[in-house]
C-alpha cells in the first residue's frame, strides 16, 4: 500500500478523509451433527468522503489505482447536497494499533477449529430431546488505514472470534430454543475448555420442556446480565446515537441532557476501551479516539454517542463512535460496549426482596418501536417468598422504556458482558457491538406468556 500516494490523493477541501481496509472473514457452520460449510473471504478496498459545502459525498472503490477518481466522485456528490455543513472540531491522531492476543486464531489451523466446534456439537447432541442445532464459528480480521486532510494518520488492526449455538429441544408437540455464545474477543483461548458451559446450556434447553408456562401479567423481576444488556442496548442505546436525534424534534426533546430517567444509583456507560468484549476498539472509523461515555449518570441523562458530523452539528464533545461494517459503507454512529454499571446489591439480596416474582435469564431477541419494547427471553425461575423455585418458560417482556427505567429498584454488584455482538442499523450489520449489565431488579414489569 503506497501511503504517500494515498495522502497525496486527498483534496484540500473543508474536509476529506479516506479509509482503506484489508478484510478477512473465516466461517465454519454446522447443522445438527454435520459441518455444512467452511469458508474464507478476503477482500480489500476503500471509502472516500468529501465535505465541501452541503454535506458528505462518499465513494467506495476496490482498486487503489481508482483513489483519485473516487475523491473526485465524492466531491461531485458533496457539491450536489444542499446546505452549508462544516467541521470546526476535528481531532487529529497519529497511531498504529496492533493486536496481541494470548492465542491468535489466525495461527490456529482450520482443522483444529473444526475439531473444537465438533467437540461442542457432540456434547450438545448427546442430550436426550435435542432435535435441532445450528452452530457457527466466526473469525473477522480488519487492518484499517484512516487518513484525512487535517493530519490524521491512524492504522488499526481489529480481530474478533467466537462460536454461537442455537439449540432446540422437543418433546411431543412442545419445542424450546436457547442460544449460547462463546468468545467474542480477539483471543482464541476464550473458546477453549468450555465443555461444562456448553453441557449446562444444552441440559437447560432440555429442562425447559418440563418447565411451567408462565401466565401473563405484571411481576417484580430480576433480569440477568444478558437480558439487562439486551434491554439497555435495544430500548435505550439506539436513542443515545446522536444521528438518530438530528431532524427528530420530538426525540431530541425527550433526550434533553439533564433529564431524570432513573434512580440516583443507576448509571449507563458506553466504553469501547474496555478490552476483551465484542465492541472493543481504540479508534473509530473516522480516526477519533474512543472514550468512555456516561449516557446516564446518577439517574440523569448525561451524554450521547457521536460521529464527527453529529458532534459538530450539536456542538458537543467527540466520543469516537462512528463505525462502518466495512469499506463499502460510510461510518455512522454505533454503540461500542454499552452496559448498566454495577451498584451494591448481591443477587441473594435481590431475590430475598421479592415475594412473588421472576428471575429471567438469556436474551432471545426482540423489537422496539419508539419508546416501547418487546423482548423474548430464553427462560426463567419463579421467586416465591424470597426463594428461587421452579423453571418457567414462554416468556416475553413488554413495556415502556422510561417507565421501566423509573421502576428499577436494585442493581447488582457485578457486570457481565455478552459473548456475542451483532447490531443492525441503516443496512449495516455490525458484529463488533458489545452489551452488558449488572443484574437489575425491576418492579411491575409486563410479562407476556402463552
């Protein structure tokens, strides 16, 4: 890669940047006991943005020889956009970030990766009543160069590997499905020696067949870290992405900084600098250094996530949260590692505080519509007179975001992160997106059942 050529290609406009990326993706997929697919994808290319008046014009390319053409096309597109945008605040960085995992998955053979996946598959499939299993090993590596005409010159390696399972059990006409993820960082060692965790999740999937179906109603509940992480990511996190507020007066008023959303002990942070999670990185795809950002601090809305464009439009601090799926896309505001921070309560304390409620575990997807949400969970346990009782199944959470935040009464003393990423926005599925939470107790949560 001719760095001088790339730098010389940047126009002296108000702002111009270039992102060039080498990308590779390794995938091993299985159905039930069989490995169906082993694939390796490698590609390289770049994305140019020019801001010369109205707004960003963009152009993607795959041949480095087309850089000058890409810059001219991006400028032409920018000139056609009405308005008069400008970037007064642009952070300039020069750095080269290299990964250094304990075990680099790129140094592990495909045969060894297949053998590890097959070992876990066999553990799951040997359980009675397991009828369907989807398995996936994934490994994504990017080497990204970011340049702009203000002086930024950042090169960054990023690597994530993991294994995911979708497990289905069946007895008579009843089926139950759970999900399990392993890894979620650049270190292959996080995938090893997970036999006990895999076996326990498979057994739980079978045990849910004998669980009691939940009756719909309002319950005091404890959400485990997985469910709490899904809630804060989907129901609140997207509202904190500043580009969603621009042009949306109603949402902007709702998300006024300083608004009181929860109890004083409640804190929500997005921190890409936390190592070892799906949403960990040092620089975003605009070359801005990521920093921990309090979104809710002491119960009050205290910040939001920004790109260069949104931070300048709203005259707020840069946070380093603009990222793209790959070089074929322009960066947009995305969460890094969003989580509900810990407080002081033990799990036992939370359980003992509930006379008739539920402990819910394992996220299973869901949807949001404005300030309302519906999430499915993998299962739960009844809580009676301050004690954990039998398994329950067929559970969905429904509610209004800000009412639910106000109803959070207790926050656990330990944060755990999901081992899987994955977040969709504007046609970009980003696997490097982390979420986590301390366990939380919520009063009067709406529960839908069968």
